């Protein structure tokens, strides 16, 4: 594998899940693989889980991780081609990506969308510029339109906790006060479409995601209907895709409650706002898998790094 920037980079999700489980059982088995190799982690946005679990994954493989908060600490990076750089940006991505490639064998990047300019967000400007101008593999640590490390983690977690052969998995929109990205939902959808699960999405009208991603996955505008016989409920807020980046609904009727969840397991990528997205009674119960998901971030990242290192 050359880069890991999308769920579509996974050739066979079932074999990836089995390999991730093997890594989880014996996390130091490949400690020699990353010897004398450096992983650079570049953050344009905040992180807790991705920042720590990806470093831990690198350490488990014997790699040396180095981390930088790009926004604020590095020089402002210019992405435009042919720009007269007489404004606020001091360094072009052409040099920046080439320079970081001198120090790192793999570069991992987090860069959220603007949520203002749909065309720019969908062009994946930052991730694609790193792919173009870096000379080493790129890992997506959540970009404008995808969070494939999270999607792989979620597929692994569902495989671990499924009690039936073809579980019913529901992705549910939930309320939030801020405009949030579509990335986590997109990668979860793409991962579920590759799995042997009964998968449905539920969201209010006006909140349908990109049809090029949802494809033929059923979308319910009635949450109660969608939750019937669910084995897993994955909650996530996203801002409107149709009315791009807007928060047109904060209706607490869509909050996930213990009563709605029934016997299903609850999943969320975290961070989660308690009693806005989901009530305490869910997060504080045995139905919640959020900590197990966070733990699996390490093994998903370790699998991705292992595959990249093997192909260096
Ligand atoms: N990496 C996991 C999710 C990151 C981001 N959440 C957030 O920005 C939450 C911020 C807040 O609750 O204020 C998202 O939805 O894509
Ligand atoms: N789930 C996730 O990506 O968390 P962070 O934003 O804290 O990295």
C-alpha cells in the first residue's frame, strides 16, 4: 500500500480486521519492522485519541514518532498554485511537504474542512497536496471528507462485539450546537458498505449526506423506525451537506437515550458532548462501546503503519 487516505484503500476489510485482531493479541510482534523509521504527525486541528493512539501504534512497531501542531507553530502554508505570496502564508506546500519528507518515512496529517466552501473541501486540498508533494507515504488522520483510521477502528469493534452473523448497524445523526464535519460519518458508511451487515442511516430531512457516499444505503428520516431491531447504534452529528455547513436543527428529540437504544450497543468516535448527543445513562452503561473503540484506534493505526512499512 502506497498511502492510506480513504476506506477505499482497504482491499479486503475482513482480512484487515483479522490482522488487526492478531496485532491486538500480540502488539509487539513487529517491533523490529519500524526500527530506525520515523513517523511525522502533523496536526492542523485538535486531537486527543488520534494523536496518542497513532503515536502508540508507531512505538509498538519500533518507529520513532515526531509530532507538530502545524496551525500556530509552523509557518503558514500556502496551497494555491502560482500564488503571489505577499499575504499571510510564508511557505508553500511544495517546499513544506518535500522538507518534512526529508525527516520522516511516513507522514500522517489531520486537516479538517472549512465547512464553508464545498468544492474546496471536496477537492481534499491539503491531503492531496501532501500526496503530490511529499516523497513518502501519507496517512489521513481525518481530512475534509474522511476519517479512515476511525472507520477501520469501527469495523474492527463491530466485528468483535457482533453476536449474530449479519448484525443490524444504524448510523444516526444526533444534535450538536456547532457545525461539525462529515468525515467520520462518511468513512463509517464506506466501511459498513464493505462489511456483511444490515446497514441503515437515519437523519432529519435536510441532513442527507453526499449521495455519492451513501449510494444505495437506506436512509430513514424517522429515527424510531430505523432503530427497530438494531444491534449497533453509531451516533454522530454532522452539519447539513445539502445546505452546506449549516446547523439548521439542534432538536433534542434526536438525542440518543437509553429508552431508544433498547438492547443495541452504542458507538461514537469521541469526543462526545454528554446530554446533547447522547444521555449520561447510555455512556455510563454497559451498552456503550466508546472506550473499546478508542482502544482499537491503536490497533487500526498499527495495521495501517505495518502495511505501509512493509511496502516501503
Ligand atoms: N475526530 C473525531 C471528531 C472530530 C470532530 N469533532 C468536533 O469537532 C467536536 C467539537 C466539539 O464538540 O466542540 C468531527 O466531528 O469531525
Ligand atoms: N475520534 C477521534 O478522532 O478523536 P480525536 O479527534 O480526539 O483524535
